[in-house]
């Protein structure tokens, strides 16, 4: 066939336009192969669709995408036996980018565009086709439309013009040949004729394209045993040519979960996410409706070391029609579920023209909302059906899950049953809020808790003395995030959560409470001078000095009002930007403790304010140290200890 070549000029802006495509739309040069394979897959889809009405378009051969590399000539060819194009379609489709102009493309990138316009831009040959110029100096294309006898050759160096000519092609489809640029240092290019490089890129970006991606592999093999060997032990070589399929084609998440064994899920998870252990839980889900997508999530067996670092990025991957779009799509799940690994595949996502980012956020918001509920429901199922597995999960990720109470108000009712907390009931076993409520005393109306740096610190807190004596259970909250948890989880089943270091303590029956209040009031009136004197000495640090019924063994403790920070929260805030000034707390004294009784009697007789000052410093220091809070003035505390020790020894001598 005579090949009459015609030359077409792009618009004058084309060079700038191609520069924008090559340098601005794509973050990695290897993306070009994903784009060409995606275009080929689209062409195969279109052929299958049209063949429903015109069966003669299909000749019975397998629909496939072929990759051929020639290291000697530095060429890479991507071909398909899909729908192909006529000469007019080549001009219209491949010329779209030239006709759009730089200004229009810039506006598309800046302002977004409709789904219909995006289809025209991406389509079978849209902007993605021109990504080939990131790695090639020259691109040639031969295509033949299914059902048409003639083929067309398109060729361009991206220098402002392209040529069209007739060509011979025995079958329908399209072949694109890239004349690759040389691999130079700092070019960002790899050797795209290397079969291992190609296999890695396809595995990473196009492994789940639904058509086989076939690589024509050539290798040399030694002659069969028994044949004559040449000099130096070198036998004759045989060139073996064979086809290798580089992609797995059928994504495991598209198969019905009932047909997939747990071992298959585990193998996929370990290979795909490079994990040594099988996942604790597999969450396979499908959504249908206005937005259709499939998801496969995994609960890892262990937490990564950087899970609680600010820079941690969740391993959540986004696919569109089996093609990887984003490797780290944090928007698929809320931050507190960042420990989940997995992927989402959708054919309905409105992508921008580089196929790398989402064009709109509404669809992603819907996906996140649905996935979050599905994940939390699956964790609840694990909690009920697999308690031992859930304990392992909680030990690794419970701290992260607690973060959801301060950010995900919509799903708080789903989060609450998932909580497992330490308590004074059983040092070896965690408890849920429901179990706590079931064990509450008949006269108990509140759920008591105490926050602190560790269980050991909490267990030795003087604030627990009265609760322990009367047998009231107290939750031990030792994670830093627990301070946020109790600010947003304020009640459960109509019972308020109350900190044992805030406000006053009301334990026992109403009769017992009234009797205790009368006794404290009578003692406070008798010791008014002492309490006022201590308040005067400590006014900089405490806002009130009063008697309490929360202590049984300790002489003093410090508490806050209901609106104050807990000691643990105050310490955490001290480490924040600029720190926070310390709160003026309330000092509570144990009216039955020998130290209080002797101090009360001594002050009645001597009115020695200097001695009272020393005791005030010691009592304040005792209260701070017992809760794990640093002293306000270590020097003054040490001086008071030394002087009182000296005075005590002098009196004893």
C-alpha cells in the first residue's frame, strides 16, 4: 500500500502545552506506562461493548495488551487488539490536546471540569497519551478501526507537528511505539526496555487490569545436554521466545467473599503490603447505588512504630477500574482508623486529567462515611465473636481508636461499645462500660474514673482511698488520649462519667452522705482559723482549703473543680507550645489523720504562722508528689523538710 504522508501543524502553543503535560501533570515518569495500558484497556472495553450489537467485529482471538521492548533500538511498543480508530478519529482524538490550547487546559486544571468533559479529555486517547513524551523523543502509532479495512499511522516528536499516513495492519487495534530517550544521570528515567523494570511498574500500577498484559520475552539457553560443546566449555546458544503475562488480572476484591478462603486473603495481604504476619481481621465490602465501589480492608497483627507520629501516612490505596490512582489516599478513612490497610476500587470516581487526584471531594466523603461504618461494625463483630482476637487488636490499636471520640461525632455510638478500659475491679482484665454499669452498686449514680501516667501511679493515688474502702469501682485511664476521651464521652446509658479528682465526693446512701457532710461542716467550723491560715500561706497555689471524706490513709490531696483540668491534662499542656500556667487547685485535708489533728491542736495553742508556713509547704508538696505532679518550689520544700526535721530532733533530745 502506498503511504502518502501528510503533515499537520499543531497550534503555536503546542510546545508550551506539551511541556505542561510532561512536567506538571504527573509526579513520576513511570506513570506513562500506566496511562498507555489504561488507554488500551479502554479500547478493549469499547470493542466488547460494540460487539454486543455487531458480533462480526470480534474474530474470536483473545483480547489482550502486548508489551514488546527492543533494547538495541531503544524502543518500547504497547499494542492492543481493541476497537482501534479511523483516520478521522485519530485526528479528532489525538488532536484534542492540540485543539484545546494551553489556556483551556490551564483553566481545566485550575477550575475543574464536568464528568463529561473529563471523559472527552481522558477517553481512549486523551492527555494520558501524551505522557509518553516524558520518556520518548518520538512516538509513532498505527491503528485500525474494527470493521474497517484501512490502517492509519500517526507520528510526532512533540515539536509542533505530526504526520499522518496510511499503513498496513492485519488486525484491528492500536500499536504505540516509543523511541525512548537515553537514560542519563539525574534524568529520572529508568531503562524501560528492561523486562524487570517493566514487570515492576505493571505490577505496581496495572496489576488488576482485567485483560492480560503479555510481554514478549526473549532469552538465551544453552544447548541440550549431549550436544557438542564449543571452545572453553561454551555450548551453542538457543534463543527462546515466549509470552509472559505480567498482571494477575482478576482482583481478589472483585470475587464474592464467600468464595475466597481466609488463606487467600492472608496471602494477598502479606504479598501486597509486604507484611510478615497474617491480618487479625479481613473486611471485604461492596457498595452499589449512585456510587459503586468495592473495598478490601485489613486489620494488621501489629502496630507500626510510627503510628502515633504526626507524619504517619495510612497505607490505603485507591483504584479506578483496577488501575492504581493513589498509593496513599488518607481521605478514604478518618485519621483515627489510620492503622487499617487496604484499598478501594471504583469505576465512578471523577478523576482529574492526570488520573492522579480526585476532581471532587463529595464522592470521597461518601466513600469514607460508608467505609468507616463498615469498619466499626466489623470491629464490633470481632469484639462479640472473637474476643481473644479483639484483645490483641485493642492492645495494638485501642489508643488510636479512642481518638475518634474527639473527631467523629456521627459514629460515637459505634465507638463506645468498642472501648476496653482498665479498672480497679480486676488488675488482669480490661472492662467495657457496659460491664462496669452491670457491676455498679445500687446507690451509685456515676461512673468513676481517674487519669494518670500509668496504672501504677493511678493505683497509688490518695484520691482512690475512700472509693477502695467502700468498694466502688474506678476506671484507670493511663493513655494520654484518655484526657480527650473523657471530655467528649461524658455519659453512658444515662450515667455521667465523673473524675475522682474533681468536685466533692458523694459515696454511700443519702443518709450516709448527710451524716458525713454534717461531720465535715462541724469540724470545719472548729478549725476555721487553721484552714484560713493555710489558705493565706498557699493563696498563690490553691484557691481553697477544705476538709474531705475522700481520704482514709493520706493526710492531704489536691483536687479541682468540675471545670478544671485534671493533673494529667495539666502536665500534658505544660509540654505544649509556650506551656500553660498552673491552675490554682483545692487542697483537701483528711480530718481523721494524725498530722491534721496535731497541726490543728498545735495551731490553736501557739498561732505560730511561721510554723504553719512550713507545714503548708510540706502539705502542698505531699499532695503534688502523691499525684505525680512536680513541685512548685523544690528548694522551699526541701528547706521546710530540713527545718522541721531539725526541730523534731531538737525536741526529742
